[in-house]
C-alpha cells in the first residue's frame, strides 16, 4: 500500500540514473535479466558466507536496481507487453530465490515456505482476476504488497543480526517471518474478496 503511494517519488529519486540508461543500448528486458542474475549471485554468496548484514545491503541495492527496468522502458519509449510479463516472472523468481536462500541460512524453512506461498498467492490473485475481467494495477491498494513485504523481510533479517533480544526464545527475524506469514495470507484473502467484487460488477 505504501509502495504504491510513494512509487512516483522513487522514480524522481532515481531519474538521474534512469536517463543515462534509457539513452544507452541496454534494453529494459536486458536490465530485468541482469538484475535477476545479480540476485542469484548475491544469494549464492550469502549461502556460502552466511554474512547477514552485507547480504541485506547487497540485496537491497539489487532490489532497487530491479525497479529501474519499467522506468527505463517508459523513459526510452520501449514499453512492451512482453517486457511487463518478463518483469513479473523475474520478480517471482527474485522473491523465491531470496526466501529459499535465507531459509537455508537461518533454518526457518516452514515459516519461509508459508510466507513464500502467501506472496505467490497475492500475485496470482490479481493475475487470475485479470483473466476474468479488466482490472488495473491501481485498483489493488492492499495491505502487504511486494515493496512492503521485502522491506519488512530485510529489516527483520538485519535487526536479528544486530539485536540479541529473543522474546520467548525466538530471534527478531523469526517473529518477522511469523508476522509476514499472517499478513501476506491476509492480503491474499483481501484480494480474493476484491476480485469477487470486480468480477460480479464487470461480468
């Protein structure tokens, strides 16, 4: 919800980076694939070293770069339907790889898989509704969108390495994952109700 609200501000902030890329030979689709490759490299490094804070910093940078492809496409006049499709697919791979890598390092497999299933359902709920009736991305101001999920995930992971506080014997990241599990599935249900309304009104 917050990411949707401030997405335009992010675009203004990174505009000095977007313009040179838009004027280069790098296509938006290439940028999408480059960011996914960087994500894989950072996650492989994290799985090997298990250094939490450098990982949080690196994957945040890659995540910000991942948000540039659409901006570059619009700035260079190279917006395509396949580009949007490719970006959505790569975003899902990005999220899955990060979650599985962190689960491998922390050992929190069950919570990570529950959170991942919720995140995928949130995405699918909108995509499936769009098959039935016309919908707009601006009509889904939901509780935990991708930006909010990723922000909470990284902050919780970083905090757990900096703060030794363990309520009920569980570190901060465990509690972060638990909260994400609840909130992302609540968001999926929220989207299901919204999809039902859209389908009933527009069919």
